[in-house]
């Protein structure tokens, strides 16, 4: 039996974190939430997929993506933002994000993106 992957959520908005936590748990996922990029960086637990806001207090989502790459942490990243522009989308994807979504999030679309990210991540781990 396969274990349930951990979905990590980074957003400085407590309401967004709580909403995503509740929704993802109701979909059968394990969730860890973080209020900052810095808090996530020191996390050493399992990460099946990371969902991060782009506009964070302190280190922003772009910087988080770069630090994770520098640390060799190559889990799939889904970037979300309320300030979506083509330039921001392109930059996020160029930095390795597997998906880019605008807030407010469509819950069913988010589940599809997570499922796709987890499948790609599993494929990357296969021998």
C-alpha cells in the first residue's frame, strides 16, 4: 500500500493556509502548513508537493524556488498568486514550478494539478 504524500503549503495568510489545509485533508491528503518561506526551508520532513504563494512577507516565492534548487530539493512546486501576470507566470515556470495558478483557486483544478505533480515526482524517483 502506498503512503499518502505530504502536501506542504506556504502562505503568510492564515485564512488561506487554513482553507487549503481543510480542503486538502478532506480530499485525503496529508498537509503541513508554513507561514513563511524561511519556516519551510528548515523543514526536514517529507514533501510530496509544495504549494507556495508568490507574495510572501520576508522571502518571496521566487526566492524560495531558487533556494530550494540551490539546496537540491527538487520536489514539485505549484505557485499561486493573486497578482498573476504573464511575466510572473513565465518566471515561475522558468524557475522550475510545475504549475502556476491564480487566486482565488479553483479547488478541483488544484487537485488535478497536485495529482499531476505527484505523478511526475513519482516518475522522477523511479529507478
